[in-house]
C-alpha cells in the first residue's frame, strides 16, 4: 500500500474559481494490480493545467454537456498528464512504460484502457517528458488540427492568434510562420508580448490590456485584414476581429477563456459581418483529430530537434501547488504552458 | 423619347426606412440606343423587394462595404428584376428577349452587360415570369446554394428555417423535404405559419411573436436538436438556435434581417456553444454560386412542373406602390415573396 494525495473538487464553481474550491485528500492505494484485473496503475509525473478544466468545474449544463461532463464534487478532478506504468493487468501496457493521457489529479491513478480513453505511449524520450502535456500532447495536437484542418491556411495569408503565448497559441504562431503566413498574437502582459515577438517569431504582437480599442490595434497590425483567426478567448476580442476580417476569412474556435468564468456571457454584436464577408466560424475539438497524432509527431519532432519549433513552459513543483497554478491560468498568471511536476520519475 | 418614372433614395437611412426616404422622379428617356453604343435598353416588368436592400440604403460602412455598396442619394435605387429588351447595341442581346438581373427601380433601364453584371436570359416562359424575381431568380438560387452547398444536408437530418415563408425560406423548406429531412420554420403571423404547414409541407412551424421563449419553442419542435439552421434573421433567434443545435451542426447565414434596421446590433451570447458542439457558422453570398444557375434550373423546373415545388408571391401593382411594399418587408407585412409588377409586358 502507498499514500495517494488527491485534489478534490469541493463543489461546483460559480464565477472565477478560488483555491478553496479544490481541497486535498490523503488516501491510500494498493500499488499492485489485483490478479485478473485488466486495469493499469500509473504514477503521475506531470499534470497539465488547461482552460477547458474550468468548464468541468461548473455545474451540469446542457450546453456544455455535449463536450464536457462536469467533475464530480467530492472526487478528484482529472486532466491530461504524463505518467509511468507501475503495474498493469492489461496486455497492451507494461510496467515502466511512459504514457500521456487523462489521469486524476493525484499521485497514482488506476484506469481501464478503452479505445476512447486517449492514452498514448511515449516513444520519444529525447524530448523533455513534460512536453507531452503541451507541445507533444493535447495542446500541440489542438494547435496542429485547428490550424491545418480548420483554418485552411494558404501561404502568404494573415493569421491572428489570441492568448498567443499559451499552450496552444505559441505553437499556432510557429506553424503559421512555417506555412509562410504573416502572424500576429495578442497576450496579457508585455513579458508575453516580448516572447511572442522574440522567441516564437510572431511578426507582430500586442498587449490587449494596454489597447484602448482592440479593433484599432488589429487594424494597425493588419492594414489589409485578417484571413484566419485562431480563437482562444471569445467576447469583445471576437467582435473586434470580425470588424477586421477579410472576405472569405476563417475563425477556428478553439476556446473562449474570457467567457468561462462569467455567469452571463458577453454578447457578440458584429455577427452580421459573417454574412457581409462570407466568414466561416468553426468550433472544433481535439478529440476528433487524435487519429492524426502520429502524423503530427512525424511533422513536429524533426522541427523540435532542428530548433525550428520552440516551446515555453511554466512549471510548478508539487501537486500541492496545483490548485493555485490552475486558478492562475484564468488570471493569465502563467507565462507559457502551465503544468505541474508531481514527481520526477 | 418616353417618360421614365424613377424611385430615388432621398438620403441615407437610419433605423427603419420610411416611405419618405424614397421619392419619385419623372424623367425622360430615349427609347432607342444610339448608334455605336453597346448598351442594352430594357423595360422593367417586375421588380424584386429583398431584405439586403436595406443595407444598401444605409450610409457607407466599412463592414458592409465588402458586400454592398450603398445606393447613391439622389439616384434611383436598383435591385433584381425581370425585364424585356427594347433595344440593344450589344451583340448578345436582341429586342424582345426577356432577362432577369439587376436593374433600376424605374420603368426603363439602360445597362452595359459585363461578365459580372449577372443578367440571365429567360428561356422558360411556361412558368410565371414573376417567378424570375423569386423562385427562379436570386432568392431561389440563394436557397439552393445555401441549403445544398453550405448546410451539407443528409437524409434524415433536422432543419430549422427562420423567416420561412419569405422568398428564400419557402424554397429551403421544400428542398429540405425533397432531401428527406425533418424541417421546421418560424414566421411572424399565424397566416404564414399556416402556409408553412399546409402549403409548403413543413413538418412543424411556429409564430415567433407568440412564443414567450424561442428556445422552448425550438426544443418542442426539435426534442433531439437541430442539425442545420438556415439563418435569415439573426439576433435572439440565433441565440435560441445555438442552445438547440446538435453536435456538428451547421448554420448557413443567408441574412440577418432583424439587425439591418438597428443602430446597435443585438449581442449574441451563446457563441461558446460553437465550441462545445463543434458548430460551423458560414456566411455565404449568392453571387458566388451564380455559375450553378443552369444546374439549379435543371433541378427545379421539373419539380415546379410536376407540382413538387410551389411558391407564394405577394405582388403589388405599379411602381408607385414599390416603396411601401419594400418598407413593409421590414415589418413582415408581406406574405410570401414580395415583388412589384411595373408593367405587364
């Protein structure tokens, strides 16, 4: 038997989450799979903090239920992570293997593999393991699918990315540059704007908190207009983008983090422009594209090894610092991909 | 020389248009094309009243400019119509031919044909000529392109059409039935609802003005949700539809008539559902599909002749009654396709 610290959702969250919404529980766990079981026991090394988790913290809602079942109050929350197999009763998993996929916010997780459980073996360990929560994991795959499949990019087109220094945005910008696009990002601090321009190679970037008029900022960066918008924030940014879209522009809706903590969502007023400019707005979900994960790896691994794609992480150490890291995400405190190192190996 | 009564835009319109925004002018016109000219002179028989015309009545606006240049104050407004060639200096046009396309709101129009001027020869005159302002003209082509190309319908799917008894909506509903879909329409009077159910074969219909909660009305008609929404109105209807969409639903944005007369457009609050349900919202413009007009005729003409597709028109007689008919459109006064008979032949 071993101890297993867990992070529990106290109750459904309204408004911005607080640290007191997540409580710790010390439990014990059998570190051997019982004979005859087909479950897999993993030790969690890294846990990912992602904006969609806020949606799972809210009370059941028919609108979000199509995509996200809420977390159960009184039980551990769960999310993507990187883990090591400690014991396995399942023929496809062997002790010592590294995987990434959905696990509990806890030190050890037991799961039953299914075709839909989205657990991927980690084959390439010359890359930092933590990257499998970000660049090589769900957010990376999100950027790849959203940009290449939903934006339908063409060389020379213009791209705007909001929350551009985040887990997904930083890769979208770099993919756009590799594709030969002009790319501009927005972020919420000058430090992040500096990263966008000087680390990720965005052509332009701005701090949305310092812009009195988002539409004017976009017009300055895109005098000819925006072909593609990779949408991570929603609300007033979407309104400003619509004003600056080009004819036949595309909006890939990856997230709308600005709306997740609001009880009454902001209204978007410029939707008639969708008609005037023949815009396509398309929501997408990474789970629909996981079958392309090996294609993604074939593309991205050489780029990483050759230094053509870089990635910035914001790592906190220790599960006990997980709740504040997750909550910080909704205040933009993270610089780069937010994750938690639970154990080194 | 002949007299040529014209309908002139007095000045750019704000809010709902009034009859006084359109004034009549008696002019004279040479009813012979001068030697050497390549213009075409037509006598206008029917003129079409369509919602987009309101956008052209507003002052210049960078958002709408992508699609619609405003009418010029002091000059005749223009729109789709059915006309007869009176004289022609152009080798492609012959006296006596019938055409449909953009002409002035006037008794006679002179135009220079260009590849983009969208004037079509009328070859089939066993169908009422006035249909070339509606079912067989721009609105019909809009319904056909929007439904078949943008909605991506599949047999057995569910379709909702707003402004369903209008020039475009009535055909969308009938196309959906032919495709084997379940189709529901909304309209603004019980008379129109009756038409939808008993004339056009919609499976269900409701009067949106009598529904205290549009989302509840939609839930009643679509207990399993909506696969496709053919959007003609915008605003609060779109919000209610988003709540009732199915996963992977499609919204074809054909028009947003509820917004054209507002100085401050309504906010749409439920856009995060685009993400949760992986919705595609796509604006489209019929001009991008005019190359499919002969394909459309091949499909629709037999349907009309066999009585599988029917069409309801609201015809006013005389150019002098044109302004009130056009303005009535924005108050939902028309029952079916609104048009003006200017001359019988």
